[in-house]
């Protein structure tokens, strides 16, 4: 006898029975929605009988509950842990405490309340609640539950004639009732702190409002979009419900399969996949006419955009819905009561101590201002190394070591290679040299948006662990470095909101650039080309992904997190350290810090938040714009290279006056020229001139710049080239450079005197501390001599290390890169980072160098009770004054 699979009864009752049974044992199926839909079909067709729907639902729910109770009672501790894996420990404990007093009532009520069934059955099994009492109570509970959810289907079926529409409306009613019951339960039992964080009183009304607005939006798309038409009044609300379910349930599953497509398109490629689903579903709804795949994608994007706008206008995603959405991703793990508090380190890249003080004062960082005003946190200062840039600072902060990191990029003569911290392979190599496996984030920590992993097990958007690196090069124990990226773009509303925010930021950049040109603001740099399109990558996209990833870490209870917000540094480079658009980006970062601080209440452990910077920035007119020629071209010309195309000088008079001054020179220039004349040497060049892998500015001469530092290497000589050799082969080079108004001081090594710092009006011999004339390091900080002396010991220290000139009267310096706000050397705010930490932490004293800052952070973790890995012993520690 053949089975008629087209008959509703043939497939309806088995689907109903096994759906409820499966959801009662393994809660992966919304059983209430299954019963409501079955009742709705029974009301609108003759294929199902409502009494049989009630009977089948009751039987399936009863068998499922008895099976779960038996597993909890007979399976022992492993079974209990399995059943409780998605349950809050406090909820289970509360149910167990009440069970002895009124067990049968709890069995009945627990069946009816959302998320109440498993804790009740688990408590009944663990406490060995008698079978003779449990079985009748469970039967009553299953029957009442089936009747309650069938009534919702009866209501829906009585209003709508279409089985599909009635089923969907019944499903919606079940979801609304579930949300309402959950809200009531949380309002009765939540803690005051959690209540303020996750307010729920208006949740149901908001869901209904969003559904209504989405319905109206579909009507608008029906009117304006060719190839899309809905002929019946009930179709827009039903389609809105279908799209919501598709985006909430199907999208994350599909995106995991289509991860490569989403990864390289910032989630936009996922719309192609979900558009195909929209086309298939709308084709199945009677009376909905959708022409083709392109129209389906347009409808999907349009509805998601409406959702993003609604969220922004109602501020739903900014706090309340944001946290609810994050909290639904999984149940936090149960941690032992003696688990030490976690620490979240938030790095605001490039934000100097001086700027943050004024930002707190002027209201540009209200979150930090509130912490300081409430006396919960303290604002401190730390001094960077000579190389005040992210590569050196973060390597030391995360790994405790930045030996031989000369800049954000530097030249290694033995390999004829320029190391660049922002290049994935070079970043991985830098971490290989400096990591011993016991970094700040080792032992289960997480890092996001950083150059290096800090030996974290969980990383995302980390340069030294990017997915394109081969396994032998990539750092970090957990190679799923795109998890944070996926978690954020798994939601279509995030994709659209980020895309819209990025477009807004492009417009903001174009407006700010035009405003600077109109007002003739100086200093300024060119901000055209691809930069307006690239800027949102740091100010919007990576910022949002990093915030989402940190929330995941909080929910997972990870012990320590370190994340970098790069947006301010990027905008300050092009705009200025305190221009209005840079401060606007800073206010956005402050808002994210506030959000993360509030989100720490969602985790299974208590968290402290520390905010810090890797360096500051010093503002000034770029060297090439100020003097009409880049420092590379200038040095190349002095070394006999072919003159390049000089940049048009901003002031031609200043150019010829400067060249005239070079003919005579200052104190040190005259001494250097006199040394050459007394030596009676004939200037000559080693007969190389061979091209290398790295471009030469002159035969045998490589110049690499990193912000306010320029490094000159002579490739025809192995190792460090002494001062005497440079004088012999390039007699005019050092005297001319030392007198240049854009150069503050230079480090060279003398065969006779060791490391020597040269300035226009004096020199300093670092080995003996002897100063002739004016100390060239005056004005560059109290620790300048020690920090420069340390760099002289680096194996790849350049033959000439040049630092830009800093003017303390104007607080300006001219960077060697085309930036307004810049860093990478000494002089002014770039050398002063900040540290905002809880007042309960041990004061760090004066911190000099990023390696010393690492020791401070590690000490805080140790004081909180975190395991302390073996002490690093590099013999190359930075300076630190004891507290």
C-alpha cells in the first residue's frame, strides 16, 4: 500500500509529534511555535483535527519531559552537566531550593514558562523527586502547555483563511507571548544592576512597532520597485515576518558556509545568498510576484536598510538591543567562585597624554571624565621609547620586549630588506623574534586589532596572525582569527549599518578636507585619492568589529583582553591632533569604551577596564611641504644621487635663505668641516653602485623614514659605519644635515668616542656624558640620553639616526612623512602616552619605555590573582623608575 505524502494528515501528525518530542529533549526546536502552527492548520484545513493536534502535542511533550527527567535522575553527574550546559547556574540553584516545598506546582509552572522546563526537570532528577508524584504532575503540565499554545493557533486560524498565513501569524503570537513571559520573569527576579543594563519593559511593544514599520516598508517597495508586487492585504505583514525569521535564524547558518564570500566583501556578499532564499520563499507565498534574483536582492537590502535606520532612530542597537543581541549568542560558562577578575585593556592608538587631559576637560571623552570625577580611576603618564610608534610600543607591551625595533619600518643591511610592522610577514617575523610564549595575553587571553598577538589564544584583525599567512609563520594558538569578524557581520543589520556609517564617514572626510582648504588651515596635507575611502576602515569598520569581538570575550569569561582602536591615530595623521574631525572620532571611541564598560556586567566574571595609548602625536608641517623636498631626496642629493623631482616649496624665499646659511654653518657644522680639512682626505666612493632589493637614494645609500625619524644606511660597508668613514666618503653630508632647520639631532657612532649625538649648536658623547656647546637633547625629555643610548646598542641601528627638530615654543615638529599629526621619534606630545586605570590598582610610579609598561600591566594581573608566567630575562630591559 503506497503512502500519500501529499496528504496533510500523513505528514502533519508525525512532524508535530517528533518536532515537539525533539524540542522537549534537546531544545533546538521552538516547540510552542510547532503546536501553534499545527492548531492554525487544523483551523483552516480538514487535513488535521484540532483534538488530535492537542492529543499528539500532549503525548510528545509528556514523553519528552519524562525522558529528560529520567536522564537527569539516572544519568548521574555527567548527565546533569549535559542538561545544564545552556542554563544559568543561579537559575538552577534557585529552582532546587524551592523544589522541596512545592514540587508538583513547580513542575507545572516550569513547563509553561520560557526557559523554565530544563531547570525544573534537572532539579527534579538530581533531587530524586518521586516518580509517583512526577508522572501525574508532568502529564498535567504537558496538557496545559499544549492547550495554551494551541489557543494561539486557534486565534490565528479563526482570523485568516490561508493555512500558511495562519501558521505564520500563530508563530508570531507564540514568539510574542514567549517574550512577554520572559520579560515578566526577569522583572520579578533580576538583580537591580542587571535590570539597568538590560531593560525589558518595552521590548514587546518595540518588536510590534518594528514589525509594523517593516510592513509599511514592504508596501513602499511594492509601490516603487519594478518586478515586485503583493496583491493581498495580508501579504506585507506575513512577508515582513518571513524576512525577520530568515535574517535571524537562516542568515548566521548560511554565512558560516559562505564565510570566504562574506569575509572579503565586509558581509555584503552574504546578501547574494540570502537574496536567493528570499526569492525562493516569496515565490512560495501565494499572490506575491517577484520577478528575478536581482529584485530579491534589492528587497533584502532595502528591508535590512530599513531595519538599520529603525535601530538608529529608536536607539535600539546602541545599548539595550545591542546587549540583548550579544547576550543571546550563548550562555556564559560557569566559573569557580574564586576566579580572579578579568582585565580589558583598551588602547586608543596615538592619543597622547596632553590631548587626553584636554579632551576630558572639554567634554570630548565624557566616559573617562566620569570615571575620573567619580574617583574610580586615575589618569597617569608614561614615557615612550625613542621610537614612539605602535610597532615598538605594542611589541613591548604585549611581549615585554622591543629590542632592535627601530621604527615602524627600518632597514636591515644584512638582509637588504626593509622591515615594516604593518606587513603581515614582517609582523610575524617581529613577533617570532620577541615572543617567548608567555606574553601578556597568554593563558586564554584575547587580542583584537593589534599588530601582534601577545601569545593570545583568541585573536582577530591581528597583523601577525592574518589568515593568509602559512601555518609556519602565523602566530597564536587559535587560528580562527576571523571569528570576531564573522560574529559581527553574521547579522545583516550590522552589515548595512556599518556600510551606511562608512559612507557617512567618507562624506565627513570630504567635508573636513574641503573646510581646511577653504579656511587655509595650516599645517595640512593632501587628503584626496583613495584616503576618503580607506579612512572608514579604521574609524568605522574595524572599530565595530573589535567592539563585537570584545563582547564575545566578556561572555566567554576570558581572563585578559587587549584591543586597539586605530581611528583617532589615522585621522589625526591627516587632519591634526585636535582638529574638529579628529575629536569627533575620539568621541566615537569614548562611546564604545562606555558601551564595553557596561557590557562587562554580562560576563561570568567581574572585569576591570584600563584605557591606555601606545604613544602620542606631535603636530607640525610635513618636512617635504615645509622645505620643498623630502628628506630622502635631500639626503640622496647630498650623497651624489640623481636629483629627483622636488616638491614645490611652500615658500621659495625660505628655500634659498636656508641654502645660503648652509654655506657657513653653525658650531658643530664648522667643527665637522674642520675635521675633514685637517684629515686632508680625498672624498671618494666605494665602487659599488649595484642596485639592491631596496631602492637607493644614491649609489650605496638607503634612507628609511618612520614619522619623525629618518635612518641612513651605507650598504657598501658591512655593519655599523663609523663617523670617520662617513666624513671621509661624504664630507659635506653631516655638516649640512646638522644645520638643517628641520633636523633636531643625529646619532652616529665614532671609532674614537663611541655613540655621539650631534645638534646644530652642540654635541653629546653618550659613553662619557661629555657635552660640547649646547646639549642637542635639551627639550626632548628627561630620559632622552638613556633612550638614545639604548638604540645605539641595537644590531640593526642605522649608520645615521636622524630625529626631526622640535620647537617647544610652538609645540611643533616637521615629520619626515606627509602627516600633520605624527610620531615615531622624540619631541613634544608624541613621547607621552597615557594610562587610565582603576584606583584600586597599585600606582605604577614613573614608567619609562614600553617594556616597563609591560611589567606594570603584568604586575596588575598578578596582583589580581592571574597566573604569572616565568619571568622574562632578556637582559635588554627599558628604563623604569621604581614607585
